[in-house]
C-alpha cells in the first residue's frame, strides 16, 4: 500500500508550466481531489500535506530542493515517519512515453532522470514505485534538456492533463496495495471516438 505520494518538479514560477514539473501537476491534482493544501515544511525540504484514509496516515510531498536533489526531501520524510521504499510512489515526467499515457512500475534504473537518481541514492533503494507521466521525446538527445524545461504545446498539455485526471481513478487501488489492478487501469489506452459525420 502507498503511504507517501511524491511529485517531482522544480520550485519557482518560471518552472511551473514546464514539462519537467509534470509530477508537481499530478500531486496538485491529487491534493484537489482530497481537498488538501500542501504547506512548506523546512525539516522535510518540501511542501507537505497529511491526511488520514481508512484510519491510516497518508502524505503528499512536493520537494522544493530542485529536481537534482529530490531525494533529500523524500528520504527526510520517509525516514522520519518510517515509510519503506515499497510504500512510496513518485510521479514524474517520462520522455519515453507519449503525452497522454502513463505507466506504473516498481524498481528498475533511473534511466538518467536526475530526480530519480537522487532518490535512488538517498533511499539506498530502487524499490519505490514510479508513476511515469508521458511528456514525449524531442527526437534528438541533445535537445532533451531544453525540451523538459519548456512548456508543452497546447495539444500535449491537454493530453497530459487528461491523463492526470484519468489516473486519479487508480488512487484507491494504490492506497489498497492492489498494484496489479492499478497497473491494468493506468495502462489501458483511451480510444477517442471519431468525430460525428457531417449531415448529408
């Protein structure tokens, strides 16, 4: 079962709408769903909210350390509240998935994502769960840094926002620890209906 939901991003207004902040967008959506407000917590190096669901405490976290030091914040909260890596879900932007799709996985490499890299190091474990929010790839490796730190085009933004909204349906399964059903729900592609034919 997930006890700590983390969204990755960079603090500051200049980064708020950039692709690299997709994890922040996801946590913001979850906070709206639960009617919570994240507040600054200096000891956790981030913005934190806490709630109780079915008698169990659950935390939301947006690290404010900048992406490359995300693990500092995640590990501080996890250690203080004795949350294991298997009870942590990290929502983050994913280059290898197209906008509008999301994938759930546990473990594996950080694949060059600097936020995940630091979480790996600070937790001394790769066993946490990742919610990989597709942002697409620019097609050229040298353009990746510019791509993630820019705002998505409107069609991509709409696809990401729709995907985040749909993914909220999986949250009760994540809380219950039913990762198999959560994965099936999240990985199901939505087929858009064709536009209605023009009248003859």
